[in-house]
C-alpha cells in the first residue's frame, strides 16, 4: 500500500559510483551529500540519496548487505540512522523532514520503511528492537523479538514521540506529541495520542502550513 518501487533511468551526470576507498570498503555509496557523517564496518552495504537532500545526518552501519535509501528533497535538521545487523533496511520517502535529534535504529535484519511527505518533529525515536532481552522465566525463551516498522505517506509524528517495533501507521495520520506506538493502526486519517497511543479522532488530514 505504501511503498511502490520506482525504477528510473540514470542520467550520465548521476551514475551511481561504487566506492572502494579505505573509508567505505566494498560498499556502494550513491550521491552522498555534504554534511553526512558516514561510518561503515562491513561489506555489500548500499547507501543511496535522492536529489536535493539538505541538513545534517549521521549514518552508522555495522554489518553486511544493508540498505539505507533517502528519497528526493528530504530535510533533516540533525538525525541519526543506525543499522547494527546484516540484511537490514531503512528506507525514507521523498519530501520527508525531521527536526533535531531524530533517531532511526534497526537490528536483527529488520526494516524501517517510511513513506513520502512525512514530518518528524524533534526528539522522535524509531527503533525495531528493545534494548535488552525479555525472557520467559521457566523456559528461557526470548519474548521480545525485533519487528519491522512501516509508516505510510503523509504522516506527522509529534515532538518527543517513540515508535517501537511492530508499529504500522496508515497514510495521513497524526501522532500527537509525547506518544508511544507499538502496534498496527490500519485506518487512514486518524489522530493517535497517548502512552500507549489510541485513536482519538478519525477523518482528518494535515498541512505543514498554518491555514
């Protein structure tokens, strides 16, 4: 519903270049903008930026075969992307913006997929995993495995909110400030609020401008 892969012909001026430098090893880095701090420990990772990115972004990858893909005309005031796994993905759609201190983190081969024209306020944390293991006291079985996160198109995530593993948010939704989400919200055009968040209003949309 949210993410349709688009295939575009590359012009001669924007051909992807595979970096084999000491900094990036056997990893592909495409159109890396200024003000990006990129560290990679691994191989066969791919980092791709669309045109007209602006802002400051720290990217850290530890592992192999991972993908970071940032769409066109995104603006991040100061954000962090962290992948500590093999086969992880963080994909952010065109025209998405982030305030200060936004963090996107994944482990255990999981993915974060964010649609187009999303707006993340400051201090938003998005992560596919818990910081530590929760175990069944009798069997020792781990109870809190990592899970993918999917955020649709045109979603507004409010200040100081936390988006945890297993979250799915449909298009045109609003997550109120200081809320926590960790499950699927399948209806479009809803306002979500609280810890944990619940639907408090339906049938809405939003605009970046004060109309």
